[in-house]
C-alpha cells in the first residue's frame, strides 16, 4: 500500500508511513496537552498560584528537553527504531500517575515522566519522517507537525467535556491512547530498515559527484544560534497561551472554564493548520522566506491583541498562531541542512528546545502573572515578535530536497 501511494505522489515519498507517524505524534502530543488543559482543575483542587502552575509546565518541559539531544546523538550512531515505543511506556505511566496524584510533589513527578516519554519519542520519529519524505521534506515535516499540533489542540476539548465534568481521575481513561500509539509505533519501527536503506541510496546517488554538502563551522554556529533565539521567542509567546490563555479569558471576559477551553482549542487548532501550510509552502518558496514571514508577520496582530474585545481576541489569536506555527517545519529542515548527518541530534535538539525553552518561559511568565496580572503578561508578550529581526543574520545555504 505504501508503494502505490508513494508512486502517486512523488517517488520515494512514503505517504502512508508519514500519515501514521503524524497519527502517533497526534496521540503523543494529545496526552501531553492534557497537562495544561487540567490546570484550572488542579489550580482549584490544590489551591495553586500561577508560579506553581508555571513550575508544573517547567518540570514537564525540562524533563522533555534534557534527554532529547542525548538520545538523538546516540541514535545517530546506533538507530533504535523501537525506542519511541519505550517512550510511550513512560508517557503511559506518567498519565496514570497524574490521574491519581494526591499531592503537588506527585503532580511534578507525573508530568516529569510524561516529559521523559516525549523526549524519547521525538528524535527517532523525526528521523523516520526525514527518511520517508523522499524529496518533499516540507510536506513530511508538515504532516508530522500537523499531527502534533492537532493532538495538542485536543487537550482543551477533552478538558471541557471529560476532565472538568469527571475530575482528575478521568485522565487515566486516556491510557488507551498510549497503547494505540505503541501499536502504531511498532509497525513504523518494522518499516525503518527498508526506508532508511532507500533514503541512503537516494542520497548517495544525489551526491555521487559533488559529495554531501558540508558547511563551515562558523556558518553552522551562527545558523544554530539564530534559530535557537527565534525558537525561544516563538515558544515564549506560544507558552503564554498554552499555560495562561484560559485564565486570561476567564479574568478579562468572565468566561466559564468550558468556554475558555474551547477558545484555547480553536487557538491550538490554528497551530495545526499553520504547521502544514508552512511545511508545504517551504517546499515551494523556500525555508528562508517562510521563517521571515512567520517570525515577523504576527507583530501587528500581537500589538493589537491586548486591546481587543472578546470577538476580536478570538480572531487575532487564531491569525497569530496560524502565522507563527508555520515556522517550525522550516526551522527544523533548515537546521537539518546545516548538519545533514545529524538528523537525530537536530530532532532531539529542536524538539528539546521546544520543551526546555517553553518551560523556562512558562516559569518566568508565571512569576510575572502573579506579580503584575495575566493581562500585563499578554501586553509584554506582544512585543516578542520583534525578535524576528534576528532572521537577518541567518546564513543563506542551498536548500536540498533530501
């Protein structure tokens, strides 16, 4: 089935594998998204302040970031196609533990386990998306990203219709999704040897005369530093929504929890659309242009947001996230083209950055929210897209298809 679908799109593009990878990313990130989606319940049940909410996010994000580059480096040398299954075991145990946690310390341990599971999942899954892409890297990363972003968007929906009515123990019901993801990842692992061999043969043919492009250490260093800074500002703004958007809506517009969660769902759904659009557009007009558009494009909208009414708040947040989310696939592929022989490391590093930098931002924003109020946090964050001017320093590199 994979071969027939591949032939109808482009030779070497294993669309079935990419779609299944996207589904596993959806399940993985959906389980992760249950953590911030549960914040209103946890805040009420345990009388938490915003600093403690931010520390929960930081614990989860740091646990999900520290191991990822290490695992990526290891799997670059020793590919481990079934390692994402092991990651799902950690996620499963953390989810069940969170469902029955009776103390703040146990909540932190539980979210840490989920973070470790994610850190094991991403490097090898990113490698497989790269191998299965053929010449359509933007499409591949777009499909992989749209799965993750859509999964992240489902958390608030489940919070509104399941977790809020049934309480914290209902989190254990989602263990079945971890089991489903383990089954899908086992199937993907069985395909990796064949697809990686095809990728290696295609790459060897492509670079037969010229050799693999190797960039100067200065080019690699500048590129990675700029991409890291762009990722930080992008994640800091995004984390302000994942962790505190529901509280902002409840505080400013007096929305009930279910309504605020549904608005968060719409906001996160825009991320899924943006990730796919950005990946496809990057194949057509180039990663460099997409990065510029996505990091500076939202600035006028973010500056307007703190002064908008409820209706325009919804419209602006969707537009902001749609544009901002288009960057990630291009940033990731740009980094892979800087270090083409370190796919696992790049996948682990940049997904790790997503977690680690997002966690640090959440902790800092939690302190600011407690000290100055949630509305002030959104006013301060509205200036973050100005950091997109750093894209001026990105070195121009050839954009390859593999």
